[in-house]
């Protein structure tokens, strides 16, 4: 099993090469370079542990301004994509119950990410594929800022799909496999 540091490094490499390198998120470079991402790794995490950690991260982000966003990396569990999506639904409900849904949002990344209505081998799925199941906890204020300051945030997903399709599934898959060769 890889160490926490090795897992974080692997995810950082993914952020550099896929998220920033392919411009899947035009806002990622700033928070990455400025070290404003809080990384946490959970091993063999059960649902209750993930809920508790997610709420703790929200409290931490509320209390400090040095970190803009957080990645909760589920290192050894939640590999089944459908179970992962069910977990995300539970977490979103927990945000509502704890009056945090107006403050935080969860973005989803998974090694087997498949958009609804797409086949597994559709290139567009790579826009949300990550080396591990990841819960990306975002501040709603950051999302509001991005929408206000970006020329057209609604075009980002469409541009990402076009980028992925232009590169093609096979090339993305080849590039993707590097994350698992180490």
C-alpha cells in the first residue's frame, strides 16, 4: 500500500497533467501554485468516517483562509462508482442537514467516472477521472466568484468534452496509465 505522501503526490501529478495541463478547470492553476489546496487521505474509510471527515474539512475551511479548497482522497475504498455516487448523495444531504449547502459544494472525481448516458470508453469521462475516488470540497463563494469573473463558465464543460474528444480515448487512456505504473 502506498503512503499518504505518495498518494498526495500522485494526485498532484494528475492535477498538473490533466486538470491544469488540459485546462479542464481554468481556476485550478492558481490554487495549485499558491498551495491553497488542503489534501487529506483516508484509508479503508467507512461512510460514517467520510461524513465526519467531510464535515471537519468544512469546519476547517470555514475557520482558515489559507486554504481555498480541499481534496478528500479515498485511497483504498469506494472503488465501485455507483456506490461512490450514492455516498456523494448522502454527503450532499449531510451538508443540507448541517446548514452547509449554501457554503460548500462537492465536486466528484473517480477512476471509473462515467457521465450519465455515456459509454465507459467515451473520452469525455476523463474530465472527471482521477487516480482515486476524490471528494473535492469547494467554497460556494469561490464558485460565485468564478461565475462572475469568467467570460462563460457554462461553456467550460462543453470545451472540456471537445478537448477530450480531440485528444481521443486511446491517447487519454495511455496518458492515464502513467498514474498507475509507479
